[in-house]
């Protein structure tokens, strides 16, 4: 699976959009981009995933560049409860696939 | 959907003792994963089951570690002759089908080896 690069930490004011970047320049054609987050003392939580089109769900939006070498997770109106470590993972699908986590981005949402 | 349950949530043991963790996945999920997480690091893959078959094991899983998933339902992770370096959070996750890696994680079992 391709490796990803994320900033170690970011801050965001409550109510503002949080834009979390991820570089995955070695992504293969069959690899998806997944985002998970981990709130302190909990297991990781799935947020969203995509292949090449932009995706939106009730939690977030995922913007993938046309060359698929980078992506941005957008939390449109961050709240204090969004304070967590956010992991960007690229992975192929299929029976033998697994998620390989890096160290992620620690997002701190402040008042 | 009752989520993924892990037991115990916390375990303190002395070096050299054996410990066993249990994971109950979401009932209709056929895929089950074990991960290990140490402070400040992301989760590290340990092993993966498709139904009752163990399809992949990480090099991190030494011969002191064994995982089972009898009948393709709950799973156990046993660590024999624990070492201080085994202190970590052990996470279980489950997923459905053979496609997307949309996994549901449990809250984890925290192991402290004294």
C-alpha cells in the first residue's frame, strides 16, 4: 500500500472549516483514499473514503486532486468534539487488503 | 448494531504471565482484524481473519502471540510469557464483505505488563 504524508498537528477555531491535507504521491490506480479519526481513549472511527471523485457524507467531505496525488478532508463546521487524530490511509480493496496507519494529524479545535 | 466489543478493557499483569483478549465483532461482519497501538503511534496491523480463516499475520506477531476465530464469530488474542514491551492498546476491528476497508473498531483492551 502507498504511504501518506500528513502534518503532525493543526489547530482550528470552533465553527470554522477544518481542512486536513494528505499527500499520497505514490498511490496506485486501484487504491482508495480512506480517512479515519481517533478520539482520545477510543478506537479509530471511519469517516469517509473515495477513489477519484469528490465524496461527501454527513461527517465530512473528501476532495481528491485530479492526479490523485493528494487529498483534503474537510470538516465544514468543526466543533470541540472533532478534536482527534485524523489518519489518511491509501489501500486497495479486496480480500487480502488491510489498513496501514501512519501517525496522522492531531487536530485541536479551540473556542 | 451493537458495535465491536472487547474484553477486558484493561489488564495489568506481571512479566511472564499469559493474557487473553476477546473480541466480539458485529454479527454480520465476516472480516476481523487485530491491531496494536502504543503511545503516540498509529495502530499497527497484527493479523486478519476472513470468517474462521487466518489470512495474514504481521511479522510483529511473534511466536508468543496467537489468534483464533473459531466458527468465524468471536476472536481471541493470546500473548504468552508477556514482556514489558507488550504493553499497548490491543484493538479489534470488523468489516463486511470483501470490498471496501470500512471497518468498525472496538474501544480496545489496554495491557500493562509490570
